[in-house]
């Protein structure tokens, strides 16, 4: 079952300090700035989210919802993988 579409602010509020694997991402026009999407996987573990991303085909993004200065936020996020690169 696919979850509901949420804005980035809603995701951060619902899943604080977690890694998110986001499907059907919507971005600002002509950018890769994430605006909304559907959270497919969320976890405190970056490895769980990366594992889910390896199995997925299509547009997706990975985002850390914690403090930007946190050690967890390396490498820089969000990552965006356009369908055309799959």
C-alpha cells in the first residue's frame, strides 16, 4: 500500500531525525529541490534506506530529516535519481 503524498515539512515533522526513501518525488520546476513525495521507507539507519533504494526502479529521493550539522548527514542529501538515469 502506497502512503500519502506529503510536503518536505510534513515529512520532517512526522519522521524527525530519520532517513527517508521517497518515491514519486515532486521538485521545483527546473531544479532538483524536493517539494513533496511519498515516503516508502523511513529509518534511523541510513543503511536501511539505501538498501530499499537499490531495489527500486523509477524516480526517487533520499533525505535526512535531522539537523544539517549532524554527523548523520554525510554525504549531502537529498539525493535525487531521475528515471532517465536508471
